[in-house]
C-alpha cells in the first residue's frame, strides 16, 4: 500500500529517479520535467500534516542533480527551483556530505549556464547555505574571493536587480552565525559589509519596481544584522559607524507616507542637531491645508469609533500619512495639558485622534481601481517591512557600539525641541507617532528604549532649572531640551496609540527615560505629567500594558529618591488625575476601610502618626499595589492572560503581582515616611507572599521584608534627620518581627530549595533593629542565631555569603556582643567562611571579621580584662593567622582583613605577646601590614595599614 502525504510522495519520487538512470536521454528529459513540475507544485501547496524526513529530501535533491547535466539549462533551472522550494518548505538542514555535492553543482552551474538561469541557481544557493555557513568554508573563495561569484552578481553595476537581490540574499545567509562553530574570516566579513552598505546606499531607478527594490534592501539589512548579531563584528571606525547609521536612518523612513528626507552618505558625531534636507515639495505645504485636514480627520474619527476606543484596523486605516512630520504645525499646537485626559482622550473624546491616514496620501488615491489599490497596498506592506528591518538592524548596531560613541549621534535619532520657525527634525519618535504600522511603531520604540538604556551618565549634564540668558545655548540646556521633547512626544504617542503591543513599548520607553533623566537638575513638572497620564492605564484590558505601567510608576518612585515632586504626587488623593468613568478608573482601588479590613493587622492602628491624629487616606500607589497583590481578581482573564500560565488561582496574573511587589519595595525604600503608617499591613503582605507556592512571589515578599527592616534601621540611626516622635516605635517593630518570626520566614530559611529565596530571606533577617531584637522573646532570639549559624555551612555560595554578612550584623548587637559563647561561635563560623573558594563569600566573611574584631575592642573597653580572659587563646590565634592570610587576598577581602589585624593586635595582652606561638603570628601580621602599605593597594587599604600599625601593643 502506497504511503500517503508528502513523505510518501518524496519516496516515490526517489524510486522514479532511480529508475530513470536506465532510460535514454530523450525519454529521461521529458520524465524529469514532469517529475520536477509535480514536486514543485506539491511543495507550493497547503501545509502538510507530516513533512518528509531530511534524509529523503537530500537524497531526492542529490539524485536529481546527478541526472541533470549542466548543458540542459531548463532542467537545471527546475532542479534549482526544487532545491529552493523543498529546503524552505520543510526546513531541512542538509548534512555536510550532500551539502558539498549540491554546492559544487550550484557553483558550476553559475559558471557554465546562461544568465537567465542565475536567479534560480542563486535562490537554491541561498537555501543551501542558510545556517550552514561554517560548513561552506572551502567554497568561500569561489563565492566571496577576489573575483567571487556573489561579488560579481551583487555589484552596483549589475543591471538585473533580481539577480543582484538573489546574490545579496545568498551572501546574507552565509553571514548567519551558528553557535560553537567557526565564523567568517575578517576579510570576508569586511567584503560582505561593504557590499551590504553599497546596496543600502543605492537609490531606486525608474526601471526598478518598488517591491523588488524593497526586497533588495531587506536582504542587505538582514546581512548587516547577521554580521552584528554574531558578536563577531564590532563597529569601531568612525567612518564605518557613520556610514552605517546614515543608511539605517534612510531606510527607517523608507516609504513613510508624507515624508521624504535626504540623508547624507555618512553621519558624524555632533552635540547639536544635524540638518535634515527635506524635499522642497514636502516642506512647502501651506499650513491652512494641514489644519483643514486635521479638522476633518477629527470629525471622521468621532463618527467611526465606538465607546471611546479605536481598534487595530482603525489605526491601520487612519495612520498618519500627512504631508508634514507628525510633529509639524498641527500637533505643535497641541499642548501636553490638552491630552492629559487618559486613554479616552485618544479616542472618542476628540483630544487627539489618529493622524491623517493612507487615504490622505494624495488627492488622486480614490481614482485607483481595485487592482491598482491592491498593488499599492502590497507596496506599502513591503515598505513597512524595510522600515522594520532597518530598525531591527539598528537595534543590533546599538549593541555593537560603545555607548560613549553612540551618544555622539544622539541628535540624529532623538527629537529636540524645534527652534522658532524651523521644522521639527525627523527622529525615532517621528516613526513612533507617524508610521501607520503598529509593528513598525513598536520597533521604533524598542530602538529608542535601547538608546536610552544606560544613558544616565550622558543625560546627567542636562540642566534647565535656571534660566540661561547667554549669547549661546550651553550643551546642558540642549540635552535638557531633548529630554523635555522626549517626554512630550512619548506622552503624545501614549494617548494616540490603539495597539496594545505598541502601547506596552511606549510605557517601557517612558520607564527607561524616567530611570535615566536627571530630574533634580530639570524644572519640575515632567514627572507630574507622566504620573497623571499613566494612572488610567493601570486598568487597561491588556495585562502587559498594566505590568509596564507599574514598571513606569516604580521608575518614578525610585529615581533620585526622595524627590519633592514625587512626594507631592504620592500625597495626592487617589481620585486625582483619574476620569470619573469606570473604564478609566483603576478597578483595584477599594475604599480605605475595605482595604484595611483585608489585612488582619489593620486593627493595630496607624504607625508613626502624630499623637492623637489618624493618618490621612493612604497613598494611592500603595493601595493599588497592595490590592493587586492580596485581593482576588474581580473580572475574567484578559486575552493576554494566556501568555502567563502561572499557578491557577483567583489572584491577578503573576507578572502583575510581581511588579506590584517591586513597586512596593521601591516605595518603601525611597519614601519610607509615607509607607510607615502602614508598616504592619505591609509586613502582613510580605508574609502572605512568602506563604505562597510560587517561589518568585516568595522572593519578592522577602525583598519587601528587607526594605521594611532597612527603613526602620535608617530611621533609628543616631544621625537620622527623622525626629524621635516621627519614627516607628520600637514596640511596633517588636510586634512586626514577632509576626514575621512566627510566620513563614524560619521555614523558608530552613528548607527552601531555592538558594536565591534563602539569600533574600537571610538579608531580611539581618535588617532587624537591634533595640527590637533585644525585646524579642528568648526563644525567638535563639531561633535567629541558630538559623544564621546553620546557614553559614550551606553549600550554596549565595546563601553562605548572606549568612556570613548577617552574622557580621548580629555581632554588633549590644545584647549579643557581650555573650562570650556567641562571640566564639560567630568567630568560628566566620573563619570557616573566610577560607571558602568563592570570592564573594570571602569578601562578606572579611567584612564580618572586621565587625567581630570591632566588637572585641568595644568589649575590652567596656567590660575590661574579664572579657579578655574569658576568650579562648586558641581562638585569638586563629583570628590573627586568618586575618594575616586574608590580607594577601584580593582587594575586597584585603581591606577588611587589615582592619581586623589591627583590632586583634590591639586586643592582645602581654601574656599573649610572651607566648612564642603568638610572637611568630604577630611578626607575620606586622609584615603583612607593612607589605600592604608598600604595595599597589587601594587607597582604603593604604590608609588602614599605617593606622593599624600605630595601634598600641601590649609590652
């Protein structure tokens, strides 16, 4: 019985090819034509249920090539089409032996066959070398050498654009890197890069159709991206970088409706905006016409939209294709205050409608027939693919250039406020606001986000807090102007966007901008606009948008905290900046009473409030985050919930809860006085999270615990600016830690299979207030100490390092440092960690050793000789020798080891000095201190060395 499907068809074809060997040439040629036509037709049909095996496909292709001599060019063309279709359709990776035969066949065919067959041969070659570059090393001279075939066919003088495109595509496939395989030599990489660059720099001639030219550009862009993505090519030369960035900027705007720019052949690093040469026809559009279009656009938009929302198709059909930049005269009149009306403002409210669509590209658009319209739509689709390819290539370029070099081209890609009478320069934000394709807009925002990532040092020079009245504009003011324009444009994009994917990228981009901008040096108000604008998106139907909105709010509360502007925002009532409609009001904001009833510790009352005064309504952001974490969801899953297959529960999706916990931790860290009124409630939230099954929720619950403990520690420092009556009372801190120690924290430390979670729990346990620790019950104190001493023997270096550090904190507690047994146990545990193979463990242990020896000096001064006599001589000797050995370690260990050495030498009594064992160890320690002073040590160590040498020795 014949095997059905493509697999059976390929095997039947293989048998027929074998039988054809015995036939005469004439009959065989006819049979081959019929067989190849059948196979090509099947490979172009519907997707099969089961694909044929790679061995069968390779066997058919090899047999076919063996039966087709190179002088039968029609058959050569068909067999190359067959190679192209079968390999691409069934995603077959050709083994090395068959690859060698097929490549040799294709290269010979390119040399011997007529030019009309070359396109099909090159398509077959491209399919063969795809992801097989490392196996093609011996054919590279024939393809990419001095007179290589691919270089000849991709030459700019090549008249046949289809042939040139096929050659460039083959070259791009050769440049794909394969992990753990050899890559192209530098000479071949350079040849390919120059070829791709020349293609991208070329202009379309009148005899070339738009689609073919778009495909040619796409192939070149993929080739450049492959060279950069492999990590093998780093852009170092200025001319090379400038030429590549110039063609990328040109391709980023390829075919963008209503915009035509001429980019120079190379961009040069410059701090000031570069001149964008617009075509005169596009610049001289009269403003009244633009205003008229804008007015009619708003009317049309109102009529078509329903319930204040416009869908994906609406944005596609009404995408901005105006005759000026989207930041031109129409939108320049739209001030930021006019669009701060939530997502509804971008829809039915009329505050901002999608800008002019494809139908406004030309007055004769309606004259196209259906066929012409279909062709135009197809051309626009290919042009959008070019723009997306250019942006993807730009993203790879950003990763291949040092940031300090990249920011020299800041003004070429990031918007700046236009001067009086001058047009807005085109930038990545032009695409984000103007491109009709949501995918292209999202790509532009992703590139801008990568551009902004790590820009804190560059943007730190920005300053416009003071009015500069000078004859020139300082560079700091120029950068500040660019930062302000970025805020304005991104907020415009936020209210105009309808695609959830693109909306997510806008919010992420805003978060990156907020994380890097120096708001303390800028005029206040920027964060207020972002804050008010993002609030309604917390209740967006798409989970990704809600998660990114929380990320943005977390960036606001963490940037240069505490900022006065953010403090005012946090004190706003929860209704501020929100619409009254249910669609724009966050669903998770429950009334204050219900919110507090959800947590058992709410009955304890407010913490740290002025005497006799109840606290005001809790911070809107704090309420939102707590409600998101602990309360069950109120509605059914959104479409995007399926992307997060977390443990089934009635709670919000895991990414949303995790982000809410992170925002809570950042809020507590930066603005603890605002969070302290709900200190116990937040502790209960953290405990609830640590009781859950999801380790990521547990981890962030432990991090919140640590931030709460650290906030109290900062408040109770002797030099704290917080007045004593405004601090969290010690009795409340005791209640807090009693709740935590009776909760899930001990179990997490003892038996969690996740080292990262144990590490965070250990850090949380080390953030306890010393005064509160002394008031805990005795069994709870013993529990804490026992847990830390046990974790110090963990096999995981992260856990061991955290335990060693926590012991270094506990050794300074007044109620523990006078306990000789605890000091001895801690010393032995620290000495054990000091000899660990992990540098991080040794560094933490050295810090704890320094604290331990500080404790010895304090006890010597407060308790006198009695403590010195109780401490074991053997332990002292081990401390001295271990500190001496650690002083020869790396810098992070050495500095604290030197501190410990001085303390131990100071602690020794005359009886120790007289002991020969101690005398030998002391000599070694003194030599170590002298070596530290004379070595190329860090400044900290060189300062500590003389100081410790000057300590008084017992004689």
